C-alpha cells in the first residue's frame, strides 16, 4: 500500500531535500529557525530516535530519521572550558598560596615567641646561677649560724640544769638552816 496525505508529502520531501533543509526532520523548524525545537548551542543532547508509527488509515509503517541538533562550535566550547578550568585552578592555587603565606607568618611569629622564650630562659638560668653562687658564698656563714644555734641550745640546756641544781642547793641550804 502506498502512503497518503501528509505522510506521502513528507516522504517525497525526504527523498528530494537535504536533511538540514527539511522542516519535517529538522528539529529547529527549518532554515529560518521558526520552529519550537532546540536552539543551536543550547546544550541539549542529541534528539532521541523516534518510534516507528503505524498509520491507521493506510496500514503503512513509517520511520523518521533521528537528527542531531546542529553541532555547536567545539573549539569555542573547549576554549570556554579551558578558560573556566584555568580560573578554577588559579583560584585553588591562590587559596593554597594564601594558606602557605599564613603558615609562613604563623611560623615567623612562633619563631619570634620561641626566641623571646629562649631569652627569658637564658635570663632565668643566669639569675639562678647568680643565686647559686651567692648561696655558695653565704654557705660558710650559714654553717656558722647553725653551729651557734647548736651551741646556744646546749648552753640553754646547761642553764636549765644549772637552775635546777641551784634550786636543789637552795632547798638544801634552807633545810640546813632550819636545823
């Protein structure tokens, strides 16, 4: 059976006109771009192949050819992609450089703090050494003070014993006087 009506006209135009100029197959609606199909460069994926339809009037199966949208300029897209990737990588590298600058500044400050702490510890060590030297110079005098303290303790004990002995003597003397 032969195709009739619109289907027959479409098949005739497919065999005569190139696919880019055929409005029935071109999703943009023809060379003027008046249709409602995707616009060139819109980034839409290629058109999916259409299903085979059966014409109920004539019983003829027709298939329409899948047509990809017009290829956008690959060079422009690649250039755009590389520019955006360069901006991204530049941002990443800038962030990393700033992190390293921050770490460098922190290291410098930490180094300065450690230098200050080193100076303080050197001063403390020097002062401790001076104190140890002074203590060593005072040690003989401290030993004399300890000896004097021991002697004073022994003299105090002797004084208590002498006092006790004198009280006993006094008590004896009073006893002897009473007799």
